[in-house]
C-alpha cells in the first residue's frame, strides 16, 4: 500500500527526483556516472616492497580487482616496480622474486621506506611538485603506507598525514637501506 503525500513541497521534491532519475536512465548518464572512475591507469615509475604477510605471498591479478584471475604470488619483502595505478590497485612488473611478468596488486599490501639518511628527515608535499606546500616531515629510514603513485612520486601516509614523496626520498627495498 502506498502512502499519499499531502505536503505540496514534498510532492514537488519527489516528482523532481523521479524526473532526474528518468532522464539519467534514458540518456545513459547513469551509465557514464558509474564508469566515471577511470579504468585507464595513472602512469607510475616507483619501487615498492611487498608487506603482505600471507604465507602464500601477495596475489598478482590480471586486472585491478579482487575478482580478476590470480596470475601468481610474490613473497613478503620482495621489491616490485610499480608502473601504473588505478584506485586502490597498482600495476607491477619486475618482481625481485616470485611472480615474473606484469599484473595488478592491492596497494595496501605494498610499502616504502623513507631515505634522508644523515638528515632531519624527508619532506612530504601536498602535490607532486617540490614547489607545492610541505605538509610534514618524515624521519629518515621510516616505513610509510603506500597509497598510490603518479610518475616518480609516491603518495604515502605517515601518522595520519597524507602527501607525496619525491623519488629521491623513497626506498622501495625492504631489506636494504637504499643509501
């Protein structure tokens, strides 16, 4: 049983919402909105290492989704070259051990360490430019959470601060100091 709306303003809002939904469905706008998240990966060129503690290793998939086929695994602490990013997924190649080839991994399963040895740490920038605002400083030789990448910049999080690290300030090897 449908409840009748007596308030004229409510009737107008409901009618406008119905019209908007109808227009979106009939013109294909809804489909375009659902595809708004780009499937084209952002090009990257950074190194990172596997932080996934699963004894089987980090799953490498055929695409940027947990529903894609598993192509192989990479053990913890192995270094990978990140060549693309799409949402929470990064495209990798050149694993130091395990899977050989190119595939996609879930970015929270990768990490970086900062460089900056012999300094007060490394700068974290608001954007992928050293002319952008500095949003913080991260101590040298500190593990950070990888969030994504753009070109040779790594987007990271450290103690609640999110920002970008230059290539010179990144260490993508877990078991060496990169110095």
